[in-house]
């Protein structure tokens, strides 16, 4: 894993670094540290990352100014902050976890394990998916997303009204964030449960989920029985 710590207090940053190295061991490839928003943004633009550990108060600057940018990226973000009242807002923007300060090793390990084990976020508070539009960030309300299609390391968001947007996160990462309002029905598709209308069985034992708008999406054979039992 390649990790960036964004924390303005060097003592806390060193503590996070020490614990992270101890927890991840050989799975950690690189661990870097930035103490300002500007430095963090520069590093993110020029390096490949798997995870950002972000404080919300950076020398008086708000970590949310960085968060609105990084949640559109391919990596996950975990907040480490004393501002517990900001946790709900952070989850709305699509962070994987919120570790309140003061924290111990067990709590940090729990957060890091969510990245490694692909554990789903326990809350369904995420309200936005950030996408890059002409070098700017656009927040797409999750209520507008009908289904998500994997496109290699990217994903395609299919929205109400027929619009489509490209997201930099993989289908696996979005599955972690969007659950439980979305269901993985196929290796290439996540579908909003509330948009499912019926299951159609086609010739050749092909299964399709029909949405309320008439769109048909394939259901994986190994997932058919589970989907039918759960939702129909």
C-alpha cells in the first residue's frame, strides 16, 4: 500500500506513522507525510496512492477543502480528527472511516483493515460522489445514481435523466462506500436496490434485472438466487 498522512502536528503524524508501519508490516510499500493542504495536493497530483489519512484542521485550514478533491480520486480516504461533530459530513462526502482523536492502535487498525479486507462502510450516510469535470469537482447526489458499471480501474455512473459520468474509483471501492443502498448483482455492476423492478429469465439461463426505467442489467449466475431471495 502507498499511503499519505496529512497532519499538521508532527508529533501526531509520527505516532500515526509508527502505528501504521506496525499494523501493515510488509504490505506497506510507501508512507509519506504532508503538513499543509498545498503540500498534500501537490503530492496527490504527482503520485499514485491507495489511501490518505487526513486531519480536518491543518494550520487553520479546513481538511474539507482537500476532501472535496480527494474523494474523486481512485484511493480511499480515512479521517483522523478531534472534530467528531464533522463525522456525518465526512461520511456524506464518501470517506471510508472516521477515527476520532484521541485514538489508540486498535481503532486505527480497525480503520486500516477496512481497506485491506474491503469491509463495507457500516453507515449509508454517503450523499455525494465527486467526479472531475473539466479540472473542477462536481458532487453527484447518490440519489441520482441508478446503477454503476465497472470500466477497468474506473466506473461509469448512470444517472436519472439518462446522464452518465465517469468516476476514478474502482467498482470494488464504490461498493464499499455505497452499501447497503446498492447491491452487487454482477462482477461489472452495482445497482440501486430501490430501482429494481423485476427479474427476467431469458433463454440460455440468462438472468436480467429490469429497472423502473426499463433498463436491463445482467445478473451473475452465482448471485441470482441470493438476489431473488433478498429482493423478490
